[in-house]
């Protein structure tokens, strides 16, 4: 918390990000996740992994807080609404590459409803932000792809194929979108590539 206090000590900072060490169980494999530039904030570094960001209460309330309908991707969807808010006004974000958190990620018991949650959440986000995604086809294709993979893992092959092709249509510059769309044509290939999570 001290790191966030220091980063937010500047009255203009509305968001603060820190790096984290992620430990995957049971393998014990470690990786460092530092704030990076990316989809939502352009050249501004961000890191919306759990525990790696702090947001001022007035900004959190202005953008509507977390979406209670989501069971997957809550942080990313919040980040997206913050980014939409920032498009229309000046803002300040603070970050550090220093590691201030260890995050233990375990697969134990986490996969029972994972694909269903990912599918439902991605479809909800696509519907909720339909108007905003009109001018953001790359972002829309990302959520179509998430929904498609989840649908394939759930054995909904026709739905997965439809979503993979939509992602390829919306962002054909990504060759993996084209590859997934082609692979999705054959249900047997879908079953081999996207096995149910256990």
C-alpha cells in the first residue's frame, strides 16, 4: 500500500500501477509482470492484474465501478471504461517497475466454470460496448476471440466458428485470427485445439 500512496501523492494522479511477481502453482514457475504500454492507454504504462493497480474513488465512481455481471475480465473491462473516459480529458497516471506484490496463481479448483464464465463475460462486454466497438475493430476482435475459444471448449462448435470468423473479419491484420477461423471450420480440429478445461 505504501507504494500506491507514494504514487498517488501527486494530486493529479488518478491511477497508479506497480509490478508483481506471479508464481504459478503447482510448478512454482515465476514471472514478472511490470506495467506496460498497450491496448487501452497507448504510450502510458498500465497493469490491471489484481492487486497491481489503485484507482481514485472519484474516477472509479465516475466510470461506474466494477460490472457485477462479469465473472471474468472485470479488471480489463474497468480499464476499458477508464480509457474511454480519458479520451475526452487530461489525465495523469503514475507507475513503477518495482515489484511490490507476489501473486500466487493456482489451477486447483479454478476451471470448473472457467469457460462458461469467459464466454458469458466476453459476450456481455461485446453487447455492452457495441457502440464503442464500432470504431475499435481490433478491440472487438479480441473479445470475439475470447468468446470463440470458450465456446469451442464448451463444445459449441457452430458458435465458436461464427465468432472466430467475426474476429478474423474485424481484424484481419492479425494472422492468428485467420488461422483460428480456418481451423474452426472442422469440429474435429476444434476439439483437438481447444480441449475442455478440467
